[in-house]
C-alpha cells in the first residue's frame, strides 16, 4: 500500500527477528531461519536507504527508535555484537544514563528499550541495561503515584490531558507491566 521506507523496514526487521526466536523455540527451524533472513535483509535495506530530511514524513525523532528496536531484536536473536553497537549508537542512554524511555514530541524508545533489556546479559551492555531498567521503574512509579490520586482510577501518562477514550488503550500500561516483570512489586515503589 505504501512505498518502502527505512522506518517500516526497521519495524519489520525487529518483528521478524523476534518471530524467528519464537518459531525456533517451538521447533519450527525452517520458518525461524526464513524469518531471520528476512529480518537481516530488511535491516540492511534500511541502512542502505535511510530516511532523508527532505522526506515529507521525516521528523528527527522518527528513525532512531525503530533502528534501536530492530538492532535490539537482532542482537537478542543472533548475539552478533554489531547490533549491540547499532543499538547503542541510536539509544538515548549512551548519551544520558538518566534518560527517560520517551519524551513527547522528541522520542519514544519504549519498544526498543524493552527489547534491549530482554537480551541475554552476555550479549548486551550491563550499564545500558541497568539504565533502561531504572528508567522503566521510574516511569511506572511516576504513573502509579499520580494516577492513584485521581478519583477515577486508571493508568495513563500523568501529563496527558484527560479526554474521551483516555484509559481505553493498553499503551499506558506498558511501564507498569514491565516494572512488575522487573521488580515483582505489585503496588510500585512510590507506594511502599
């Protein structure tokens, strides 16, 4: 339906790399190898055909998160350190260890960060993984702290305005679910 672009190719690469692991774990080796081959091909195509500032849909923050996401998923699947380098080149924690997982209008690296945090410790940078872990737990604590004071309780980004449909989408739960997976804390550190 649309022309090929780097952003779509990178998202596809990340999803195919993850699918490869899932299929392989379920004994579907041929399919897993096919998925991984497609992931690598899409990733390499995106590298050879990057978005340009003249592209009508280009915003400075659009390409780094999908590139980091694809690199993290390929790192997890292959263990190839070149993907670790690519992730670190495009992730915010390489420059700012106390960075958030997303800042509205600037970047949203939540999917990439969870993908990197899910990589085996032997293939990822432990300092970056710890910075990501801290950012996710900090975000969850913020959500829990502010959302628990509302009369109508639901999880959402505390700085987002309440409007029709607020609370109806799962993306507000990502930091909460991820922090629970990391800590096992059912109510959040801000409420202990």
